[in-house]
């Protein structure tokens, strides 16, 4: 039996703790805040419950695999509900698209909303995306990616042609989709990795395929229930959870990780350390400094993903919306990507942002049938006072919140008169709450053909130190974060 310390009680850290405890290790989880979940956070106030991070579950089989590997099935602890409509999209020309959650029904819905032939275009693109998914799923997403894996893939010319590593997601989409609304729909999926579709690799076509093939799901009570259920599974298997216990240093001995030092000076010995923290935080502050850690930290900071500006709105006297996810597209997506991911000195709040609204029709998340909590998110540049984007500037958050609400109203979704109260979360708030540099949601972006190799590996250069979570391989988003924990448990092995 070996001693494992997990730093961070986000979903990645908790999932790793559950898996490693089930494998027989003695696991201690250290969390710097007074609650679990990390970016999978929750706000409970006045009878309202808000998911403050992810608000949609995709690829539920990954969650099911986690629970199957650690004990009773997921259905015994969580109520997963498939949505009949994945999302309602409003395009700049006013067109409304209710995207069905049934894969086979999507082409007809596209024809009905956008015009005959659009469904066929999307279907042909999805066939290409399905091939990319099949090629990359096991060697890239479910394994600790290595150059050797990529070389094996590159020996099959058909795989190389399908994945098209020389092409961006935007260019790949343009070769199949001639309707600007379909292209905008595809562009949005780059933001699932905090990236710019003009620079993100064509391999990200696997993202819409996975979402549409496996469906969009709600968790009764809110997605924070996932973090709570995984925490419970970890502690049932023997893991110890210590809240309000920040780790300040990963201790090494003989060139390998040997424990963790706490803020009060306490040294906790370990045979294995699993870091479920932002990789830039790990290499910049927790491990012994070296030329390699300095270069790696600088690279991660340069490649930071976009962040998000969030409004949580407590609405009264509003009918519950049967389509709990809505996207109000901007009329200039390129200007949005320039604002949030362009040259550092030019990053700024988006003037006409795409607005995402989550309004879960879940009685457990609102105080009564005429009230509803809305989570509103717009893409935003990371907090970077030194570079000029200071989200703590006096008055900025309140002014921009008003601007987002006015933008929603101009696009046909005016709820300003129904707001009982609101809470604002800026990228600076996210940075403080989760210690993620700049509040970058996905750690580093997936811009460029080499992005899979530039994301920090699950096995660090320090023997005995492993990485989980959205800033490490295979990336951000609930399914990939849980996959990272599966990869790490496989690398560590049974006790």
C-alpha cells in the first residue's frame, strides 16, 4: 500500500482520489479552499442554486466508467437526464435553431431552420468528424499521449488525411459548410477548449461529434452534484479530505516526489503526489525551480486559454424555459476572438459578445415555480493586469454586466425587469477562487497543430509526480478531466 497525496479537490483531483483509493492506495486530498469542486463550483443563495462553472454534461459514459471502476453504478447516486433539445441558437440574422439532442434528427432540424441542404452539409462534415474521433479517441484522449503514438498514427496515410494536422478547424469547416451560420455553429466548438477556430487544429472537429453523438445531459440538482458524488465515492473508498489546507511546496528526495509541505510548515510524506492544480501554478510555484520549469511556466502563460465573464441572475415571475441552454451569437465572431485571444496588449472585454445562457428547468435549483436562476456566460480575456486587462479596475465589472444584459435584450432576451438580484464573477474572481492563472478556464489553449504536445503531460518530469485536471492532458471539460484521472490511475497502478 502506497501513500498518495492529491493536491486539489476539483473534479480531476477527486476522480483520481476515488480511483486510486479503489486500487488500494492510502489517499489524502488537500484543498486550499473551504469547499470542493474547483471550477465545478456552486452558489446557493435565497433558495437558488447556480452551477458557477460547467452547466452541461456530455459523454456520460466517462462518468459511468468512473463509478463502475470504484464501486456502485452512477445511477445509484446521480439522476442523469438527457435533454430533448441540446441548445437553442440565435444567429445574427435572427434565425432560431433548436438543435435536437438526437443525432439522427439534426439534419432535418438544420434544413427546417436554415434551408434545404444545410442538414446534408452538416451530416457530411459529421462523417469526417466521426473518423477523426475514431482515430484520436484511444491514442490521444484516453492515453498519455507521446510522440511515439503520433508516429504510429502517421504511418497510416488515411488517418493523416482525415485528421489533417496542417489545417485549422475554421478551414476544415469551410471545405464542407457554405452557410455562414453553420460555420459559426462550428466555430463555437473551439471555445470548448478555450481556443480560436482560426488557429485551433482541425482535430477539434471531434468535439461537436462527441457532443452530438453522446448527447447533452443535465444532472438533477445541478452539475455540482457530480463533484459531491465523486467526493463521497472517494471518501467511501478510504480517502481523507482536508479542506482549507493549502499546499505550498512539493518536496523531493533523491530526485523524486517525496511529499508535500503545507502553509503551516507541516511536511506530509508521500510515495506519489497527484497535482490537480493549474499546471502553471504547479511548475511556477510548487515544484523546485529549474530552467525547465521556468521555460514551461512561461510557455503556459503565453498560451493561456480564454476565460469567462459570468452573471448569475435570480429571476422572479418568469415562466420556466423548456430549452435550458441558449446561445445568442455575435455578428462578428472574429472580433470576439481577437478581443479575448489576440495580442496581449489588445485584449479587452468583447463589445458585442456571444452570450451563453443556462436556465435549468429543475425545481431543486429554484425556490418556487415562478422563479428561475440563470447562469450567463460570455467569453472574456484572462485577467492580466501587467498586460493591460485588469478585471479588478474600479467599476468595470458592474458596467460590463449592464452591457451584457443590454446585449441580451437587443437579441430578444430582455430579463432586466425580472432580476431580483445578481452576482458577478470575473476572470479575476476565478483566478482567486481556483488559483488558475488569469482565470483561464482551460489552462492553455489548443491553438496550433502541436497543441496536443504542448499541453502538460500527466506524467511530470519529476518521478512520482502526476498531473490531472483541465490544464493537463487531454484537456478541459468534465469528460476530459475525468479521463485525465483514469490515465493517471493507470500510470500509478494498483497498490
